[in-house]
């Protein structure tokens, strides 16, 4: 409770005119769900208005960590992963634990168990795509009825189906010497590179246009650079920096349902293992990008046209996801 | 007991033994390629994978093996086959093998994500002879990140190293 109140106070009184302006714009634009450490020290799912108000827990387990929450396209359900509290929450492995489907307010959870890695909703809100070594399966939930299997074409984690259902994106091998972000056409079964190939790239998600992905552009090996938020289309078309900050690694990029805002997380340390105290959620306007989060001279030189920071900080959290839907049972009476 | 359970149990036993310190290296065996178990008697080499070879590690490209706690990955390494115990390879063949977290001693490489890897090799060095149990294609047996410094330079499927012992 104390933690919740502290977060609420922080987000409601920002002393930040730019953040306050964004907060007023997004207040009524649905809900954001995310993972954060609750009062008992384990990771739970939380939900809030996009301005950070009306924040409450969706799950309240003590022996499990809940991660990777994603709303179904119709806003009626969520999927997430549940792992033993003894297992550290990790950016690269959370989607390999037990898949759970529930109502969007966290009620009626159905545990589907293991073997359904990196699940992502289909556009019908009735199926999910899941990843395993032998391919990508489309299954109905909660029945687990297999609908379709396609080759995974090197995708190894963070699988996300496009809003139109025609493509998948994910972190993939085989597109360069390291892991990259690829876009897999489900009809042709061809995968095309979206990110640059000569660095580590990961955590992709779709923009509402079902053509571009927003992702974390990681470091070139041995350089130890900070991960930045980028957008690209198939073949690297329209590839551009969205948000960069010298003092933070940027992961978990996601768009608002209308494409006008971008969500992401800022981490002091690179991920891997998610250090809650140093991983926070922020929100920016798409129209304000490219943006630099600080005054680093090297980044300014690299991105001379980037705007200065106009960001709404939403406090500690990780892997946020946004729905336009109003969620019953999550609004303060 | 399922095959998976059997492997996991054996791997656990090996990990416990490694955690207790194991035996000192035999005299004359170079550090970094130490075997505390006679290679020919290691049942894992005969039971794991569909291919079993002795192969010489041709080289280690720059950046193919690095230690970074954040990332678990398989590093692709180039081998020349010397002896074939199982499978369709022949001596002289060049193969590319993915080793999970190659900066770790093989006995410490298994984790929650990848349970069925191991062996007694403690460090990869060019020119070493390795006795390996392999699967192919790598993608069918490993769902994780790959560092492939041979990207665009090699053909054919890579192999997945299930078990790797020193054989020099």
C-alpha cells in the first residue's frame, strides 16, 4: 500500500510541465498493464491509466512472479507468464515459463502450463502464436487446439503477431552474426531483417500499421553501448531512431493502440535480469521523436535533429502493454 | 524413466561432481583440456545425439566466444572431422558446431533453459581434438540466441553439441 501510494504521488505531482501535458492527453486512452514488484517483494501484474493514475494490482501471488502481460486485441483478456518466485525475472527468458490466460481485470486465470513459449495474441483474440524449436504454432486458447504450424525461420524469443495477423516479428538468428529483429510473412514463410545485422537487437513489437516494428537496438559486441529504441519496416525500410539516452538502456518498446504514443522501459543496467529498482516505464509522443533523453554530446552529435526530452515517467515497471479498452473492475468507484 | 529425465539426472550428477572440485588433471594433459573421466567410457557420448565424432577445432574467430552474464548463446565453431563413431560424416569433413555458453566449462554449461549439454572440456582452444555427441540441425534442438561469425560464409546446417569431451 505504501509503495502504491508513493508511486501515485510521484506520478500525480511531477513538477514536469511536459510530462503533465502528456498525462492530460492520455488519461482517457484505455489502460496500461505491466509487471512490477509488489509490496511482498515478488513480481505481480499491475494496471493503470496511461497517465499513471488509478493504479492497482491484477495479480497478487506470493510464490510466483507474473510477467509479460499482453492484452488481447479486443481488450477482453490478457495472457501472461508465471514463474516460481525463486527464479529471477529475465528479459530473455520470461516467456519460457507457464502461460496463463485470464480476463483483463485478472479474474478467472487459466493456467495452460509449459511448452507455450513467447505467446502472442492473434487478431481474432481467440488464438495465440507460440514458439518451440520445431516451429511456430497457432493454437486456440484455452483449449490448446492446434490450428496451424509454420517454420520459425530462426526466431528464438519475443514473438509477436502483427495486428492484421499476416506477419510475426521476433528476435531471430540467421539474419546476421548476432541476434536480430526479423519480420516473418506467414504466407510466404519468408523472414526479412528489420534491424541492423551487426549488433544485438531484441524486444520487438508492432506498430498499429502492421508494417513497422519498434524494437531495442542493442550494442555492437564489445562496445558496451546503451540500447536505444528504434523503428523499422521489412528490409530495414524507414529505419530510424525513436528514443536514446546515454544513461539508460531502452527496452520493451510498445505503441499506444492509436500509434500516437510510445511506451518503453529505461534501465540503468542492461537487461538480462531485470533490476526492478532501476527499471522504469516512460511514455512519449510519436510526434516528438526522434528524442534524446539527456544532454549527452555524443548522442547529440549522432542525432543532430533529435528533440530534447519530453517524457511522462510512470515509475517502476517492466514490459508494459497498452489497450484502448476500458477494463471492468479496475476503476476506482 | 524418460530419456529426458535420464539425461537431466546424469547431468545433475556431473554438475554435483564438478561442484565438489573433481579430480586433479592427469599428468601431461594440457590445462584447459582436462579430462577427469576416460573419454571412451563416457556413456553420454554414445547415448546423446545422432552423430558422434572426434573432430579438431580449426579456429576460434574473434568474438565467437565472449563472457557476458546477460546473454546466454550458442557460439558456432568450425571443426575438421577426424574419426566418425556414429552418423554419416566422414574424416576430413568440415562441420560447424554450436556450443552453448562456450565461455563456460562444459560441465557447467547446462542451466534451466538448456538442460542436455555437458562434457569434460574446460576451455575451447584452437587445435584441440574434441569427442562430441551432436544433433543436427541445431535449430531443432536449441531455441536460443546464436553467435555465428561464419554467417554468410558457410553452407549447410550447423550441428548442436550435446556433449563435448577433450580427446587429445
